[in-house]
C-alpha cells in the first residue's frame, strides 16, 4: 500500500514537471500555423503561410543546406577519429588512460561562450573565420568528446572473450575488428552518429563567433532573425527542426533500439 502511494505521488509530481518542460515545444506548434504577422498566442487565425515562406525563402534553405552538410561532415570525421581513439584507450590498457580521456573530453566542461571565444582567438590568425573548414574544425572540438565517450563505453561493454576467440582461431586483427568488434558496438556507433549530428546541427554559440554574411548555419540564421523580426517564421522553422530530431530518434530506434543505444 505504501509503495502504491509513493508511485502515485511520483506520478503526480512527474506530470506537471513534464508538462512544464514540454510547454515551450507544444506552444511553438500552434504559433507556427498562425495567420498573424507577429508572434502571439493564441493566434487570431490559422494559416500555413509561414511554412510556405520557410520553403520558399532562399536564406532559410541556404542556411539549412549548410547546416546539413556541415553536420554530416562533422559526424563522419568524429566517428573516424573517435573510433580508433576509443579502441586505443579501452583495449591497450595504458596506465594514463583515465588522464588522457579526461583531457580529450575536457571541452564538455567548458562554457560554450568561453570555448567559442578561445576558438575565435586561435582561428583569427589562421584565416579560418567565416570559412567552412573553420566551422568543421570548431564543431569537431564539441562533437569529438561525445563520440569518444559513447564509443569508449560501448567498447568496454563489448565481450572481449569473443575477440580473443576469433584471434585464437586465426583471424587477423583487422578481421576481428570488422567481423566481431564492430557488430558488438553497433548501438554505440548509432548513438554517436545521432548525437554528433544533432549537436553539430543545433550548435549556435560557437557558430556565432565563426560565421559571416556569406556563411551562416540555420541556428545562427534563426538567432539573427529573432533579433530583427517578430514573425512566426522562426516558429515554423523550429517545428521543422523538432520533426527532424524526432525522425532521427526514430531511425536510431529502428536500426539499433533506443534502450540498447542510449541506456547502456
């Protein structure tokens, strides 16, 4: 009986908390269908004009294309760099692995504004400001620690005995990695790819330091649009981004399973 009371109390506490957290997202959806020329809730009328404006606006589409290409490149490079690094950290069992892993994941502990300013100071003499390679390098600083941490956890949980058995039966190290290790860490790879893509795609603070008039990502464009305009266009774009995030989560769930990917 006591457990039922505790469960009911937890549910009563969780429901308003969940509603509070989801309220901004839920309010954004009806605002995106507003017929008003300005942000207001509730809308006085309904229209899809802002979605048509989003798909017909050259600046929005250019910024979206830049963000997608940037996120794909950053995700690919993050996996290519983090995977061998994670293998070295987990499998080689060096004595200073913990210190090295802490150093590699240190950017996660820094405030984004501090990290962005530091990157700006370093990139300015190198001529990397307002350039696509500069954005890729800056986003890698943010995404690599996530990929390294997730892949290291996945490798540590992978059955080492299966790799040793394959090696004992004559498989080369490369074949062991390709046929045994990679399938075992597939959920970790899916989680790393999804998280790196979303982090890079949504990154705005560091991107503000590195973009310019001729190069802008979608979050940076939204930031500047809100500064200058107060129409529901940004709400329509936000709903589209929410839909993209949900689609990525569903793809991860279908391919690797959310419980295996993010809860492990």
